[in-house]
């Protein structure tokens, strides 16, 4: 049972009742629930090396999270035809493994990723969030202007030092490249911010959203969020938007599996010891 196979897991969860992704003593976390369920199905310690693309904070949701783990080849061959359904029966309703795919051993869910994409949902309806969506939509108490939100977001796209928007970690870089940041208003009136970058530091997306919202409702100039990029320390003026409006919707990887290792090595050189 020495030979092992690497599996990619595509995972979705409602973060409301989770204390984030990462396993913590005496806390209910997504990783903790996954490991407990895998141990129940396969035997304790059979699945090893659980690694995630991005460790979401408490209350943050995911529809497109990606992680990887390793299994003995014999165990995978025995269970691969029914493992997904067994997990569906045993996992709690607020977390789903949507796919399990055999991948090369060079695949690294965290370091091989080329981008992470999040969406943040806000309503400015005077009555607040619809009851059935209250766990995924932030109710904003003031009218929001889409043109102002677009103008506020424009100056944040590109490679910048986002120190003003990050909870700094020792020896960690706050340099990031935001490749997409835009807003739309859906037919139901919900405003959706889409934020995509090569990687994010802790609380960065919710900090960006918090800054753009006060520009979108007119309390700050639309130039203000981009103006904070000149700062080299976290700005106390930025309010971190609540976690429940945020969802990780996609993680990108090289189209060619032969590029997994090269991408992972390049990312390690750039990020370690950055956001974990």
C-alpha cells in the first residue's frame, strides 16, 4: 500500500456554521468535517495530505473550492466507483464534494493555481435581504450607484501592493495582481462584485469590497479606494465587509497538466512564506 494516487476534490459549502476551512481544535471547520468523513469511510489516516486552494475565513462560502489529497492506489481502485455517493450520504448538508478526479502527483491545489475568483453579493433594497438569501447577501443600508462602484474598482485592477487592504503576516508579501474587479446588478436587484487575482492575502477581498461600498454610496470619493494603494500598512479607515456575502466561485489551473509542477514551483518562490 506504498503507492499512492493524488485526487482533486471540487468542494462546495455554506460557510455559515463553519469556523472557516482550516482544522482547529474544538471548532467545526470544513477541513475537519471532510477528514472526519473520509476517515469514517476509508479508515483513520488513509487519506493524507489534504491541501486547499484557498483557506476561507469563518462564514465565507464556496461553490468552486478545490483541494487535493492522496490515497493508497488499492483503496482508490476499490472505492472510486462509489466514494462520491458514500460521501454524499455521510457529509452534513452544508458541505458537498461535487467531484473527485485522479490527477498527476505534480498537481498542487494551492501552488498550481493560476487564479482565485470570488463573488460578493449585496442588496441595497430598502427592506434588506430576502429571507431565503440572508446567509449569502449583505444588506446595505444606503442606495448604491453602479457607475460609482465601477469607477471605484477600476483603479484597483493590476499589480499593486495591497498592504492597506491586508492583514499582514510576518515576512509575507502583500504584492498581488488583480486581473478582474467589476460589478453588475442582476435582474433581482442584487449587486455582485467579481474579484479575481493570482492570490489573495488575508481579508483582502472583503476589505476591497468594504472600501468600494462607501464609495458606491457616495460617502467617499470614487478615487479613494485606489488612493489607499500608496500606503504600506493596513488602513484603519477600511472596514472589512461581513463574511457572509462572500463566495469562492472558481480556482483556475494550467490547461496542460505538464505545467502543474512549473506553476507550483514559480508560486512557491513568489509566495512562501506568504498567505497560508
